[in-house]
């Protein structure tokens, strides 16, 4: 029996990254003390106010169907949050609730681009982006974020990548996997390019609250961009609510109407009890969010300090997010080979980044999603392994 061509378009090339993770799972089941630093899944608890509100909603039997694009009061809360942070008008008509940031990006891109179109993405990319573009039928065009530039965008390279078929420029800041936080001038320059070439600007801002080198600049905050800017975000990282699958897309009201139709085909509204819980996080700035940011900043400093002793390796201090990138090109090994040997000899599981784009070749991504003592132990094991390669 044959399958749709879609199954080939959504199949990513990042298999090496998850082979190491899968092998680590097998080793842990076999009794090995594996330290998993692969997935960006926060190890902290969700804010107490959110947990309480969610439980209370369940006790009130808030388990039925909900409006397709979310309750108006929840969408209004997301809009008020964006307006408060960006200084730009935003209303419930601009907001659609989605199953996480990734779900929002999938829905939005399929309403923006299709067969024959091109989507420009700075690389390295977060792995599942390729499948999202593939599902739309559009062609992904990558522009390198070079290590020697701290993985910051080169506006000239972006401009040269635009063709008559380009429909979207898609950015992610703070950036996964590199930890780069794009400057205000860089985001402004990308927005200017979108206006000049009549393009959509899609911005994944899920790590917005975890920027610590400089303030996060949202694409929504820029003038004359409201009719072509789409922001996807969630509470997954900043509020340790990844399992809630609560996210949103902010864009022009015309996009919201198309997203209604798209979500109607697949997703009959997000759970009421999840939306009630999220309201407790959206009404103000919870102290747990600032604590999360400080935790990841401190963990990044601790780990990069330890990894300074790893010969022929270089840990790249992140400017934001929850990852440290480890450059192992000096060891002579490829990233997947390094990751596999590290797992087998030291029981530390990292993500090889070769499949995330040519600019990430020879790098591994380390998730800062373990308590500091565990993270320090992982760092010592990596140093020991690197020394053994000499």
C-alpha cells in the first residue's frame, strides 16, 4: 500500500540527533546511570498558582469542548500580555490559541506558504522546522548563522536569499540550538527587508523570557509590521509548562480567520482546564519566571566553566535560552560519533547538531535541564571523555 507524498516531506534529516537519545533510553532501562541533556524539557515545577487553577478547573468539571481558537477571555489575556511587553496594539482578534508553539507554527505556516513558495530560515534550525515547511509543500531556503559571528544573522546574506518565490522569513530568537539573542538592530533589519520585499515575518519567541545577554526584541514591537508579522510563543519554557501544550499565534485578524478553519479540521479547541490554568500565568509577571531565567543563566555559567578543561572542545556561552552549544571540531570526530562514544563510555546523552544545518556541523547541544549537581557531574564526564581522546 502507498502513502501520501506528505510522509516524505515531513520526514526530517535529524535522525542522528535522536539515535543517541534513543540509545540512552535503552541504556537507562538496562540500569545505567545516564544523564540526559537532550530535550529542552524544564525540570522545574510549574508555578503554584497555575497548578492550583488547573486542579480547581478539573474539580469544576471543565472538561468539555471549547471554542475552536480559544476562550475570548484567554485570548484577551494573551493580547494584553503582548501589548504590555511590546508597546504595540494587540487584541483578542489577533490571537489564536494553539497546542504549543510548535503547533502554532505548523498551523500558521500552512496558511502562509504552499507549493512553489520559498521559506527562508537562518540555520542551524530547530530540527522539526524542516518538517513544518515540508508539510506545507513549500521549499526551505537556509541562510547560515556562522559560528565566527556568534550565530547572529547576516542581513546581506538574508537579502541575497530572497527570490520572486520567497513568501516568508522565519526567525527564532532567543535561538535554538545556539542560544544567540538577536539584537534590536538585527530584528529591525529583518523587518525592513520583509517590508521592502513584501514578505511575511514569522517569529518563534518561545524563549523570550529566557534572554539574559540583552533584552528580547519581539517582531511585534516594530512599527509598520502589524499586517505581516506572526509571532508564535507559549508558556512551555518560561513557566515549565511544556506538558500543558498551551501556546498561541499572534498575527493579523485575517490570519486568525484562516487559522479557525485550519484548527477546525484537526483540533476542536484546547482543554478548558488548561486554559483556566494558563490564565493564572497570563494576568501578570509571576516571580517564578524570573527565577527560571536566573536558573538557566547560572547553569550555563557553571557548565561552560567546567567545560573549559575539555581539550579540543569549546563551550559557547549562550545569550539566552536553555542550551549550551559544544564545539568539538577540534577533536577530529563528527558530532554523532562524539555523542555516541560519550554515551557508551560516560553515560551522558547530548544532541548532535549535524542535522540542524551545515553551520552546526561538529557541535552538540547540551540542555540545561538538570539540577546543578547533576549538570556538574555531566560536565566532569564530558571533560574526562575529551581527555581520553588525546
